């Protein structure tokens, strides 16, 4: 996944995030010493974004956003995946930093969660299963 920026030069910078197109294959060939539900969930979101026809990017300044997707209206959706029992403040901070950078171009800020379903100021917390079913 390439870095999100409107500059083509910034998009092609060497730092990219790598995802596997098949979680089963990822699990079969990886050396896992513990369950890593967070990485599995993030990879699942990547695969679903591709399946839906989106071109996912990631974004990083001081904080990071896992996925940035540009909609047909050219507005941006920023998504962080936090598949844990508690939402860490860094997940929100990354989305807010992104929104501060792109302002009116941001349509939605989302954290995909294990089971939180609420709105926290300007950020929608959506359970991953619900997002996958399209009940956004």
C-alpha cells in the first residue's frame, strides 16, 4: 500500500505497507508465536477494500492512519483498525491529525473495532463484523 499524498513524488516514496491477499496463506507461512488478531483484522480490512474496488493508501506524519480511501465524490475516508478490548488514544489522534491536514476533503473518520459501536465526537467506532456486512 502506498503512502497517501496528492504529490505523486510523495506517493512513490519507498516506505510502503505490505499486506497479504489471503489471510489463510498468511497464517500458513508465517511464524506465529502468539495470536495476532490486530494484524489479521487489518489485513482483512485491506482485502475487503480491494474487493470493493477501492484503492487503499496509508498516511503518516507524526501519527498514522491505516487506510485512506478516496470516494467517487473525491472525499476521503480515513480508517484505523483497532481490534482490541480498549481503544487506544493514538488511534483517534492519527485520525484527527489527518483531518487537520485535509480538512473539508475528509468525509469520514472511522475506527474499526472488536465490539465498540458508537460515535466519539467526530470519529465513528464500528465493529469490524458490522463494517464487513456493509452495515456502516
